[in-house]
């Protein structure tokens, strides 16, 4: 498959990147300075889409779950946390360089593409040995040649000098967090003791994470700054796998509820488990470059709390209030990136349609819950103050409840096309009849049908 064109879905990287830029969803960071590697900014519609995704996640994971509570821990934490978690030593990707075009490549990913799986624990020597066995079958994704340097393991943690005023601060660095869940583990006891929760219970949080990713030209799929939505669920050791199955079901149901097409999602079981994991599956989405990890759902045993007990000296064991049994809770987790979800939702919504007279349109068929703008309000004519006034009044009333947009630019047909491209489910047009009988035209994004609706019934009609 062409790396950037998905022949099954018809969605190409170019189409998504271009629409996202043109319509104000996603911009390359620092563009006027020539961009900044693997960092992106979310524009006016991108931020609305992100907010809607985060709200849907929070509703499913926290609001509707009596057994899960929220947290917002800091980006900076005690540097020892990253030793306990294994990140300062083990959080490293094997990097090689193409000798022909100097592209930097991830050896583990290139091996995966030919169904050879490297273990995260492998030393540089071991990974090079595996790489050498298969080298001739591996081609550089940039130039197609097969001539690579040896692999070097490169640590992904981003270092900082927070609170360290010495010139040689890099010897004792602090770190921008590489994942949000460590903030959950180290607050586990605080939350447990204050939120009156009993095991099993979960802690959820949404926040930024940072990784010195080896640039992969994968758009917002792999960035150096990104946002994670993570939920860590604390269980009795004997209940871990039962709860894990329940979590897998819940996460699959969540994507179905978001309206992601079933054929574009699949489970993928980890072939090489890290030594402490009981089981690990990813939910993969069919991106323009094929099926890749959207979310990880993992059973992590008691590894995380045991490590933090060892490194901090704190007692993180749990004593069951009924049986008095004392144990270290086991953890199952769900972890997904906001950017990867935005990208999946955009690919899934992207539709090109033939309409009347050989004309065509691009329409983003977002689930109505996720659409950045829920309704657009137009005065039929820009130069008729009475229509503009009425349309502004309606905008004022609707925007109390919904994210709306007011648009009086160009003809109505052009305004519809623009709203189609940003995925607005409804357009409301105020015309001269509105002034007479208080009704408006409501146009449906998907069917393109128009209906006359009383202004007093609009909110109900639009489905709030
Ligand atoms: P990959 O194998 O693709 O590098 P990972 O297994 O390292 O991902 P995790 O550490 O399990 O990823 O992170 C959990 C989730 O965070 C991922 O499923 C993904 O949605 C998101 N994520 C991880 N790294 C990035 C990144 N660099 N950019 C955007 N999202 C990311």
C-alpha cells in the first residue's frame, strides 16, 4: 500500500492534511518560521473537535462511572518517578539512519512491517543482531533503498532544568512527563484516602505528555507534544483479568458510540509482552497509512505500585475493609491520545459525494456530538439590516446552548459548502418569511434536505 493512501477507505493523508489546514482544524507549529518538527497546533475548529472528544471521553470514563474519579496532576514531577517507572533507562527506541538519504528510521517499526517483533527490553546489540538477520528485506520508507547504519537506542524523555540553576543542569535533569499515568500512580494513595473509594476503582486524567519521538512524518499520529486520556483501574490481584475483559468491552463500546465505522477498527494483541504485563491489546484504526495503534488497553499486574513503593518507601498496599486482606493492587489501563483520536475521527468523517448536475462536495460527516460547530446561522442577504438583526437574535438564543457560527458571506450555496467541509450538522437561514411568520429554513448536512421550522421549536429540533 502507498504509505499515505488507504485504498480501502479512499482517504489519503494529503486530503486530510489539506482540509485540516484550509479549514482551520490543524496547523503545523511555528509555520511562519518554517515549522517545528513533529509539533502541531489546533485551530478554531480543531480545538472544538478536541474539546468535544475530551468531553465524550470524560463523560464515558468519569461522569457515568460511580467507580472512577478524575485527577489533574502536574506535568513536572519528582525525577525519581521516572527512574521508578523505568523510563530513564528503558524508554528508548532503536534509531538507525538510512545511509543513502539520511532519513532517521525506527528499526522496531520497520521490523514490525515484515512481521518480526523486537522486544522493548532488547539491548542495542540484540536489536542489531535481529536487524542484521532481516536487513535485506527492509527498505527505507523515504528513498526505498536498503542501506542502514547500526541502530542506536535513543531515550525519549524530554529533559528540562526546572528549579536547577547550575550550568551543568543536564547531569541532574527534571523531565517533562512522558506519560500522564505516572501522575495517577503517585496520587493513588491521596485519592484513595480522600475520595472514599474502595477497590476496584479507577482514576482518570487528561493531560499533555512529551516524547522525543524520532520524526516519522505521521502528522498528528506521532508528535513530540501530545495529549493523553488515561484511566488506571486498581483491582484485587485475582480480579485483574475479569476487570480487564470488562474494560476491553467498555472501550470498544465507546468507539461504537462515537460513531467510528466498525470496519475501520480492530483489536491487535501484543505479540511481545513486557515482562510484567499479563495481557495487552491495542485498538487500531485504519489510518491513511493502514491500521495503527489508536489506544492501548493493558493489564499491568502490580508492577507500577510495587516500583513506586520500592523507590519512594511509601506503603501503597491496600487493606480490604471487610476481609482485612492486605495486597498491592493490580492495575489495568486504558490509554489513548487526543491527537490520534482527532485524526481517526477526521478520516472516518471524510466523504466525497456526487451531488446534482455532476457537481460534488466534500462533507465531514462527524457524529453530531463531536461536530465542532453544531449549527450555522445565516441571514439570507447581508445587505438587509432587518434579516441580519433577526439572524443575530437567533444566533444569540441558540449560542446559549450550542456552539454556533454566524455567517453572512457569499451566496447561500457557498456557505453550505463551507459548513459541509467543517461538518456542521445544521444550517439555519433567516429570510423574509421569518419576519412574517417566525419560521426559518433548516438544512440537514447529510441529506441536504431543507425544512421549515418555527423559531420557537428550533432548540428541540436541533436536538439539544
Ligand atoms: P507507539 O507504539 O505508536 O509509539 P506507544 O505504545 O508508545 O505508541 P503508549 O505509550 O501506550 O504508546 O501511549 C498510549 C497512547 O498515547 C497511544 O495509544 C497513543 O494514542 C498516544 N500516543 C503515544 N505516543 C504518541 C505520540 N508521540 N503522539 C501522539 N499520540 C501518542
